[in-house]
C-alpha cells in the first residue's frame, strides 16, 4: 500500500516502529519503506492463518505525529479491504 501525505511530509527516518497497521489478520506482518517526503510504502508480508472468504477484513495505517511534519496528531488512513478468495 502506498500512503500519501497530502498536508505534511514524512520524516526520512520513518520506521516500522512509527507506523501501526490495525486489523491485520493473524499470521501477517508488514514492513515500512520511505519513498519520498510525501509517500511511504507499507508492504503486507506473511500468510493469514485464516484466509477464507468469511475472514475478509479491513486494515488501516496510522503514522506517529512525530514522523509527519505539519501534523497536530497521529495521522491515519481510511480502511483498506483485504478480500480473501475461497
């Protein structure tokens, strides 16, 4: 997932410890890569323990305020769907 900052800029030293992915299925993890001042990439890794269609879920990404210049609070994305095939 590419996360774009529209009213601020990401710190070049942003790391996984500065980013939280909520709703991640069990068995999955993520990495964080700084692309440029307005983009980071969050890559989902691993394999979901439960991955039937009934296990579809939504994830969101939250970046710590300290890593977004111009932010007055932590910055979060909207939901992104994870849709498993049966």
